[in-house]
């Protein structure tokens, strides 16, 4: 990279830290630090929530998805809007009116302190893997750009660098600073995505009609193949003819995550679970001035995500056109075997100095916007649901606003360190999973979402359940999702029925959630 690139990146990082330091002086108590005093305007929260949704999985993973497959992933964004509407209608009023700093306080009011702590621990474990996977995906791009490759040691260094930067400004500013930072970062992500799309388009030296023809008569990667490649003569192994502009897949196939039934039903349930049980996402809405503004900001954020995701899918489509138009270049690139770094490699090799720095800023914005929100949400849950109550129970209560804020900042630093460590672990997990980056980043969430769905549905809409059934629901949810993993379900179904069957990841949370709900409802309400 050139000196101009490094200067732009340095200015961006200094700006983030400065915003965090500025808002650190405005946090008067723990509610300011974790809930912004419920004073944030809805439009700003909507931008910030979009930034949380649009992570490095979008910036790096969506181009990979577009390169390998088609644009049916857009339908999952429609499913996210549906899920958001139902959360705004059915769940947010109950969560908002509970008037707790974290949503797990509602579980405590309903099932008792042990259930609240169990919910918080489940959330923390889930976030370690979920946000760790996002940081790992971002590290792929940083590794390519800064170190020239994606060797494991380069990935580790990139994870550590990103983790330290994000932890510093998150620890300083609290949720109010993060909302302003996330709003800024999503604007940078959108801007750099559009610039990259235009640069790739004008580099192709062909008209729209020719590009569309190549995409309609393109090739898509076959799932569960052992080998993928492209020869110098254009022959492709592990790929099949397919329309890369396919938006709607009407097939009734439970092995495809983004067909209509998967995107508009299963994914909508997944998003309902995420927006109502994952404090990383709900925390944004709880900072709004009213529940009406909270609901509208949630739905607006998911509507804004649709064109943003399309931009990055389109980047992958145009890169596919670029590398298939020159078979020799395509064969030497290696992207037809593994396209996980197709966009970062393009930034490194083809984007001019100066503009390249802006691209890297967009990448960092996408990566840090989701990682910093996870740090703050985890620290919020850990401090208010576990640390402070346990200290009080032991007779060593942390009293005074300054002491509580100091403890919160220390826990933010601890959460940042833990997430960074788990990001390294997810790098190993991804290699074993065989999933593309987008599916991997979202699929790991299902391990905790299944149990969370069951517990929250029981708490919000029934009079059943108790502490024991809550803990049982969490355990059963984990087990069910584990059994649906391809490396477990494939061999299991083959041994039982003589043929492998693997469910798409989008069905893991709905099925696991339904079973865990039944388990949680087995418990009778505590008197």
C-alpha cells in the first residue's frame, strides 16, 4: 500500500478513538453507558442498527456468494424485514416496557435470578462464536491487504490488530458513542461499495447487455463437491450451468437456505429470534426515546440493508464476469477453488493508491461496526446480569456511578480480549465446516438462538415455564442444532436411511427453537 493509503487509514482510526473519548465524558451513570439514557433519535439508531447488521460478512462474504452462486440471498433480506416487522409488533413493546438495561432482566422477572443468569451466560457464549466469526472474516481481507496472503499466522495477527483497535474506542465511549460511530461507518461501507462496483464495471470493457448475457448463462458452484477448479481453457470442475441473476428460487427444497420457503419463512423466524433475544441487536432499539421509534428504526434498518447487500453481491457477480472472460487469468487466480478472498484480492491488485485506502476504510468500518456492538452488548449483559448482582449477593456491592462505569469499562476490555481469542478459534472452525463465509457467520448463531427462542417465546406469550425448564430448553436447543450440523446429520441419515440428507442452516434455529419452546413450556409456573 502507498503512503496515502496509510494516512487515510490512520485518520479514520484516530477519528473513531476521538469520538469514543468525546462521549466518554458524557456518561454520567451505567444507564448512560449501556442504554444512552433512552435518548437517541430513531433515524440515528436505524443507521447504527444497519451498521450492526452489515458486518464484514457482507463486505467480504457477499462478493464470495455472488461469485459462487446467484442473488437469491436478497430474498433473505426480505425475510429479515418480515422478521423485523413481527418483532416491532409483538416483541419490542414487551421488551421496551420491561425497563431493564438488558433484555435478560425480563427473563429474571419472569423465571427468577438463576434463569436470568443462565440467559446471560448463553448470550455471552453465543456472542463469543458469532462475533468471533465476523472478526475472523474481516481478518481475511486485512490479511490479504496488509500481509499479501491468508496464511494462518497472518490471519491471527490481523485478528489481534482489529480486536485491539475496536476494544479501545468501545471501552471509552459506551453505547452512545458507538451509535454515532456505527452511523458513520455504515455510510463509509455504502460509499466504498458503490465506488468499488463502478471501478470493476468500467474495467470490464463491455456493455450491460454482454454482462447480463454472461451472468444469465453463467456457472454456479455445486454444494458438497470435493474439488473445484477452472482450467486454462475455461473448463470448470465442480460447477454447473446456472442463471447467476436468479432472484427467486421457488423450489421446495430444505437443503437450500435462500429459496422462497427458506428465505421468507425460516430466515424470517431466524431474524425474529435475533432481533428479540440477542441483546447486541435489541440494545440499539432500547436506546430510542419511545417504543414506536424503536420499532420503526428496526424495520427501517432492514429495509436499508437490502440495497447495500445487493451492491456487494453485484461486486461478486462482476468479478465472476472478469475472471471467466479471461480463462487464463481465471485459472491462475485460484478463486474458482476458493473465492473467500476474491474481493480483498481485487482491492490489493487492481484498486489504485488512495482509492485503495478508502476501500480498506470501508472494510474496517464493516468489520468494526459489528464487533464493537458485540463488545458493548456483552459487557452490558455481563455487568448488569452477572457481575453487579453477584458482587451484591456477596456483600461487596459496587455502588456509585463512577465505580459502576469504571467496572463497565474494565468488562468491555475483558469482552474485547475474549472475542479476539475466540475469533482465532473460529478460523479453525470455518475450515472444518465447509460453509461459505456468509452461511458460516450466520449459522454459528443458531447454537444459542434455538434455546433463546424457546425461552423468550415462553416468557413473553405464555404463563408456563420455570427455572429448570429454562435451563433444559437451552441445553436441548444446543443439542438439536448440533445434530443438524452437516458433519453430524449427513453420516447419521446415511447410516439410518442409506442416503445423506443435510438441512440448510436457515432451518436450524426454527426447528431447534420449536423443540426448545416445547421443552420450556413443560415446566409449570413458579408460585
